[in-house]
């Protein structure tokens, strides 16, 4: 059966956060970096329709290979969220290890994600988690594909999927591998984009298909996942390669006219001063069709602490996308090294995190208010600093999400108890 993606209830806030309000941090979960616990969340979160949060930890767990967790909101007068471990990786040699990406839902409540290693060949997996049925109390995991190693000549497929997956309207899954494929970039390869197609006519399993292999000049090392537009085009980033050697934003157009080949278009190649090494994928602003994202390094300021950028599609007789630097980080209040994606609220304000820096060097959450009344610059706003490893988290590596009341949620890779990381909420 082909599955359609279920849109989470909290992709956009209904109520924008006031630009002048200080946000209060509430820690929903402190992970413990100890044996048989879970720690090191590196990915963003996702809500289900009931308001439960889901995410992954990249470390520890019973078998020291990471976990998938659920956080349920307080009920009956309680004040704390309840953590449940849905799956612990590493119980055998085939179920995957080290999940570093976000999860997604399908229309019947199954979760999908990737592991960057493990699986049948040790090079990562795409997995599905099915909720309990028929009186059972545990979720069940199924590996949809295990990534094989490079064959030593050209590479039969990609390896190490570090980003998440996304559904198209037909129920096919798309994702990237940061390595493998073409060996122009060295022994680990330049990376690939893959498609998983559910087998039809009652057959079990998924068909694994490589739809694009990077070669260096056209980009290399796609560490983040891809997004889809309503025409079936894929958009993503590579950490290196491209004309400037500092990474790129790319578009893949599906085959047309009975063809079988996807066509790549490079929307922008970074060169350093305009950004370097995008570590997260891009997002669309719905009303304009502009793409927005972050680069981990580079920018106009000394130190090259990263950027937030905008890409506008061609207008009129133009053929190229136009880049605008929204902000170059300089290790001020807003911190440095934005690793995660950005997200919008309903008013068009942009939100994200920096991994390090800021006044107390533990990273920050930020907002950018778009220009109005003829202004050209976005207004940067510090929303929160991550200051204390025992009371709060440190080093937010992922983007933020909203609930329907306008509260922000995210993860930190460190801090909390025994430096195992946290899940936090930011609200007025």
C-alpha cells in the first residue's frame, strides 16, 4: 500500500512571537549520558495529532547505538512530560545505529527515519516504526533498506544517510547519503540522492533506486535531507563542491517525456564570503517561493561563523536564482555555527539556532523579522541563550518547531544531566 505523508500539526505557529518579549525556557526532558540510557539528540522534533513529541538520540541506549523516543504532555494535573523509548538501536546487526536525522509520519501513524550506520552492511538504514497493534505495547521496527558498501570501482550506491527522508504524493520516499557513489571526491565518494518505491501487487519490501550521484563540480557530500515542491522537484544542499568549492543549493527535476533521468540544476554555489558548508536543508516561504537556509561557516564577517541566506527564483527574463545574505554571524549574542534548518511562523518571521557562541558560548535561539516599509535588512532578535549545562541544555544542533499555540520546541546535543542533552520548550 502506498502511504501519504501526514502533515504534523505544528509546522507553522498560528500566533507569532512578540519581537520584544523574552522567552522562558522549560526543560521537557534531560537525557543521561550513561550506559543503557539515551543521549545526544542531534535532530529536530515532530508532533503527532495528539500533541506528543517524537525524536531520536544518536548515542547510548541499551545497546549504545541510539534510540527513538516519544514525549507525552502532562495530563491530570501533572507538570512533567513522560518519556517512552519506542526503539533502541543495536539489538542486532541489522536494525541500524546512530540516528542523526528527524522523523516523519505517514497517514496511518507510522514513523520513518534513517540511521547513519549499522544495518546489514554497516553503512546505514532507512527504517519504519509501526505503533502497537492487537494488544501489543511496543512499537515494531522494520528496515526498509540497508546501504551496502562501495564496490571499490565506481560505487553501487550511497552510504551513510545522515539526513531524513520525505514522501512524495505517490508514497515514495526520497533521501540522501552523505557518502558513496562517484569516487571523484575520494575513497568515500561524493554522495547520492535515492528513492525508495513501495513494491506493488501485494509484494513486500521497497525498491531502492539511486536517482542522482554527485561528482564534485556539481556538489558533494549532501549531509541533509531534501524537500519537495508541488511539482515533484527536489531541493537540497551539499556541504562541499560546486563552482566555489564551498557547497551549494541544488534542484533535481524528475524525468519527463518518458525518460528515466533526473536533471540537476545548481541554484547557488557558495564561495565563502556568501556562506560555506550548508549543513541543513532549505525551506520554502510559501507565499513567495523563496528558499531559506543556513551555512555552518563562511559569511561576510571575520571568523566565518556562518550565515542565514535567502534564494529568490528567477523573475521576468532572468534565468538564475538570486542569493541575499540575511545575516552573517560574528559570535555576538546570536552565537555562531548554525547547524540546523530555519522555520517560519505564520507572520513570515524566521527562527533557528546556533550551535555555539553567544554571551555564554552554549549557543542561542534567534528570530529574524522581515523588512517592511522599504527597508532591505532583516531585524535579528535574540530569543534565548543556552547558559547552564546543569539547568538547561547546551549546543542546539537542530532547527525549531512550533506548536499550535506559538511555543517553540527543540533539542540540545549537550547539557542537562551528565551532558546528555535536552528537549526544551520556549514560550512567552
